[in-house]
């Protein structure tokens, strides 16, 4: 079979021949991979920079996908740390880390949406409680995960959603279809702070994909503007594309009822994550969550690897 194979963390994966995989464990089966997303998480796995990656080469990257079992059934699967990922024609899955899918599912759309959507879905369902009618803000709303987070916050009951980001075109699209308000992080610092203060004055939940300096700046703007300091402000740290560390002002933790919570692999158990997959997949299949996905051939993996992460989510179709 053919697969994307990492032989050096300093190089893109190569399109190579590998032996056919075999299922050995009690709950393992071989699936034909129909679609697997080329996500930032997969890229970090292939570069050796992700802290949960399998530390051995050669490595086939890929952490999830849609596959067909020997009996013809479709399944969405999440792989454990393994050297045989999903960027391949066939792989081995543990059925306990997978869910059955309808026969008419759009494999490309589902593969594109599940991983980025899972971050906000799991955060709002497993890490915090967001009662119906609360007001939400997504910091970093113009990335693929952030755009889905805006939609998911609405789907899970938010009455008002603010999208914060830098990509003007994507902010405009969110304003037209999903978000009640938007804040652009491009511009003079004082103007951005004023917009954040207004947008965050009565928000209940912030889903933060940025961290770094933007988070500290946002807290400095929002906390003094709170209408009611006793109103709980739950700040959920999900991503860190703007910096691994953030200089959180100490006054922010004292001046208002602020709680900072992290959400991700480790803070939520694998069992709890898998328990959420069916409901999330149903929303994607129903069409209530939109993701811009482009199918691309596995054979072009070396060229695809050099493409920027901006734009539609690339989905490998072996």
C-alpha cells in the first residue's frame, strides 16, 4: 500500500510503499482510509514538535479520519499515539475509539470538521457548563477551529457570539452568517482595546485559541469594562497560536470573578472525548456546522506539505 512516510523531522513526508497493516489486538480492525485531514496537529506530529506524538521514525502521520471496514461500514476514528497514522491507504483502528457513520455521510467534510470542531465542542460539553442563553466570545475566530467554535457556541445554546480575529474577509463572513458581533485585532491598540472592552463587558465565556500577548491585552481591556464584577467570566484556554505563554495581569484575577480553564487532550479523558463524537458527527452530517474543505490526493503529499495553513482545510483522499 502507499502512504505518507516521515523519515526525517526536517523533511516533508514522502509518498512511499509500505507493507499492508495487520490487526493484532482484540478490538483492532483494518480500515480503508477514505479521508484524513491535513491539520496543524498532524503537521506538528510529523515535525516531531507535538508533545503527544509517537517518538519513532519512520512515521506515517495522521490522527483521525473516515474509513471503511471490511463489511462495508463507515467509521470515524481517532488514533492513539502510533507510527501508523491516517495519511495512508489503509490503517489499523481500535473500534472503541471510533463511531459508526451513516452510509450517505460526506467523508471529506466530516474528516475536515471533526478535529477542529472537537476542541470547542468538548470544552463546552466537558470542561465547563454553559447554560442556555449565555454570551460567548471566540478569540482567534478566523482559523478553522475558531470559525467552527463560533458556530458550535451558537449550536450549544449561546444567545450572542462575538468573533475576534485578524482575517478581515473571514470576519466579514462570520458577521454575515454566524456571529452577532466581530472585533478585528488589526488596527491601533487603543481602538482594538475599546472594541474588546465593549464586546466583553457582559460576556460569560471566552474560547481562546490565541493565548500569548493577545490574551493579556484582551483581559486588560475587558476586565475594567465589566458591567457586573460578580458575573462569572470563564476563560477557556484551547490554543496558543499567538504564544505559548501569556503575561496575565494579576489584577484581572482579583478585580472580577474570573476563572481560567484549560481544555485539551489530557484535561479531558479519551473516554469522554469519544463519548462526544457521535453527537458532534451528527451535527456535521446535518449540515449545521460549516467547514471549507478541499480534497487532495495522497500522492501529492510532498507538494501539499509546503502549502500555507491558511485557507480551506486540506483533506487527503488516498
